[in-house]
């Protein structure tokens, strides 16, 4: 087996991966596994406004996206 050599570039890549992992865990902890609040009306996000959101099982994000695509095609 080849050993891991810690060069400066290896350290930079490892730090980038560690930072991204911390950001991902923080996002999961704060927002949960459902991103439907990005698309539903219960958010302050500029992307909100598709109506009320009832969680992942009842989320209207897909319907809203399809409606927006239909409007764009007209």
C-alpha cells in the first residue's frame, strides 16, 4: 500500500474538504434534510412565493418549478 505524503497541496485539499464537510453538517443541522423551504412561501428567500409548504411529502416545489417553466415557455 502506498503511504500518504503530506505535501502543502495535500494539506490545502484536506482543509478544503474539512471546511466543506463542516458547512454541510451545519446546513443539515440548521435546515434539516428538506430544502422545500427554499421554494415555498414560508421563507424570506427571494425564491419563495409558491404557496404554503407542508414539508417534504406535501411540498409544492416541483409543481411550482413546472409552472414557472410553463410560464417561461409562453
